């Protein structure tokens, strides 16, 4: 039977159903400790005040962060999921509300077992917006799946719905880097990939931060030493030329 074409409403309905019926397999319910370890965010959590959890699941990460005193917001495709954590969060967003979030709002954004359920177009939008709403030194810690030969790099509308539902959307590290760079972000850490033989995937954990190109972020006097040396060199050349011209005239 041919696989069904992607439809956004099918995916939303699927997650709504999963949350309404507390479907254990679909929602996974990773422990907060497991997520923290995999994403290597122990220290980042200690330093963070404002956190955004993408993909609520059973809400374990969200509840943990709130219980240790962080201001936590969540983003999920399913209104039912947002409702699940309403007593533990300061703000709750659906994907199309990401644009409304003020720039530089979060120290830490986490996403665990979510990207492998998403089409590329939505993931690109999420990465773009997440980089925008990260504070200057904030980190977006994300898990994603990769499958070497069978990656869905660059596809916009051809990822079959059943594959997204099963969490089998894989992407190469190269592709992930390219979209992160496209939106002025950079990968500052990545885990050793973990191989999952039953699905044939490698799972990566990565840290994404805002890229801060020197000429965008700093005034001229803060530029690196080489720029200063280069400017002095040019100045010296022009002074020498001027001096030689003067001398030849006299
Ligand atoms: C497999 S669960 C993972 C939950 C949890 N983070 C964990 O590791 O156990 C995926 C969660 O992501 C949400 N989700 C799926 N697609 C999403 C999307 N495009 N944007 C935001 N959340 C999404 C689902 O509703 C669900 O809560």
C-alpha cells in the first residue's frame, strides 16, 4: 500500500489523541534525569533562569525544572499537552505562536524526542525562532536522529506521515549544521552518536548557540587584534606613500 502524503492536521490529531489517551509508547515519558544526561545540560540548568521545553510528553522534564525553581515555558503541537502542564508553567505555546515570543527570552531551550517526528519545514521554522528567542549566551539543547543512508535532508513535503508518527525522520549532522548556520546559529557541542539497532538510527545530542559575528556584535575597538594590526599596516603604507610624494616634489 502506498504511504500517505504528509498532512499537518493528521499530525496534530495524532498527538492530540496520544495525549488524551495517555499513550505510553507514543509519548515515551523519558525521565528528566535521562534527558539531562543525554543532552549534557546539568551545568546549563544550574545557570539558567528561563527555560523552554519543546515537546511536553508526560511533562517530566517540565515538572522537574519547575520544582527546582526555574521559570518554565512549553511549546507543543497539541493543546492537550499544554493543558497537562498548565500548573507548572509560566507560558504555553503552539508552534505558530513562536513568532510572538520576545527575542532573547530564554537561557535554555530543550527538545528531546521531538525532531524525529517533524517535517523539515517545521523544524527549520522551529530552529530559526529558537535561535531568535535564545538569550545572548543561551543554549538550545536538541536530540535528533540520523540514519547515514536514509536521511530526509532538505525534503519539504515528501516525508510520509506514518514515518513521522513513528519518530523515524532522520537527518544528517551536515544538514542540521546547514540549517543552524542559515539562521545565524552554531553548534557548540555534540554528543558521541548512540546507535539504536532496532530502528537503525544514531541519536545525537547537540548544543546550539547564537552565532555572534564580530562585526555584528562588537564596536570597532572590540574587533580582534588582527583587524587593528591590518588597519595600522594600511595607515603606515599611506603615510609612507604621502611622505615619498612630498619628498619627490621637493
Ligand atoms: C515522543 S514525545 C517526547 C516527550 C519528551 N520530551 C520525552 O523525551 O519523553 C513528543 C512530544 O512532542 C510533541 N510534538 C510533536 N510534534 C511537535 C511539533 N512539531 N512541535 C512541538 N511539539 C511537538 C508531542 O505532542 C509530544 O508531546
